[in-house]
C-alpha cells in the first residue's frame, strides 16, 4: 500500500486498538499499525471542504468496528478491519452536515444538518453503526433485534421509558 505524499500532514489522528486511523490534509484516510499502512481510502471532494472546515469531528467511531467519515455533503461508514464501505447517507438538498457539532448519546451519534426553512427536529440526524436511526428500521435488511428480557420497549430508541 503506500504512504501519503511527502509534505502532507495529518489533520486528525484517531487511536483505534493497536493502530491509528489518520485523515491527511490531501483527503487520504489511512490506517497504520505504526510500521505499515494497513489500508487507505481517498475521500471524495476533500479538496473543496477540508481546507475550509478542517478535520474537527470528521472521524467518528460508531461501534462494532465501524468508522463514520463526516464531510459536509455525505456521511460514509467503513468497516475499520478492511475499509469496506458499509453505508452512505447524503445530506438533504440545500443542506450540509456539520461534523464538528456532532454529539454522542449512548450508541447514537447526533449530527447537525442545518437546512433553511426546516424545523429544528429536521436539522438533526441520528446515526449508529447500521446507518440512520428511524422508527421501525430493519437493520441492513435483517430481522429486527429481539426484545431484551425484562426490558420494556417505549418505542423510542433514543430516550429511556419514563
């Protein structure tokens, strides 16, 4: 695999088990064990957004070995073991994600997506390792998770029952 071109600098470094995942100023995403590059992936349109936005919040672990890469136009989730693309979520038309303003709540990542003429509830997107969290979602075409014994389902995966 190669290494980034000479003169390029890391923008964000995310420690991950026995390796580090790095976003470089040229938009290259790499995973290294300290001796060798395990994988790399070029981010689309990075030259447009990376200099203006920097790397704050762009790399977001989602759990179960999934890493979300959050540029303004499209969230992409990769399996960290082999950089396999798991899912993508484009920003709504006329909107852009704000990775620096994301907030972790339990297993969910709440991501700002400011849109003109949209209620505040439409300006947040909830994500996890399976993608966008929506009511009644069937994860990746699989059967819904089995209910946990002794757990009362309130129908809202983000808030505990009252």
